[in-house]
């Protein structure tokens, strides 16, 4: 369980399961390799070299953490206003 404060000030927490904050992003190669298995255990997904993404429910920024579980985001994306 972790807390992370968004740049907009919203305090995010991934302690609830399931939650609307935390997402896992896997490459097509990772999913292809896993799809050849009969079943995909959850722990197999956690050990892959892909990304953990948090989305702020207030401002919708995306915080991308690297595959090694760093505490600081590797990338931050802010949605553009689109009309």
C-alpha cells in the first residue's frame, strides 16, 4: 500500500482492492508470452518488466512508475483540453 500526492494536491492511495487509482500496463510482447500459458497467475504479471500507472481521479494526470517499483514516477502526463 502506498500514498502519492498528485501535483494538483490530491492524495492518492492504492490500499483498497480493487481501486480506481492504480493500473498495470503490459507490452504486447509480455501479453503474447503469457497467452501461451494455460492460465495466467496474478503473481506472474507482477514480476514482468512493464509499468505501474496511477491516475489522479481529480485532474486525470497519469503517473508512470518504472518496472522496478521506484517511488518517484518515471513519467508524468497531463491531459490536454480538447474541444
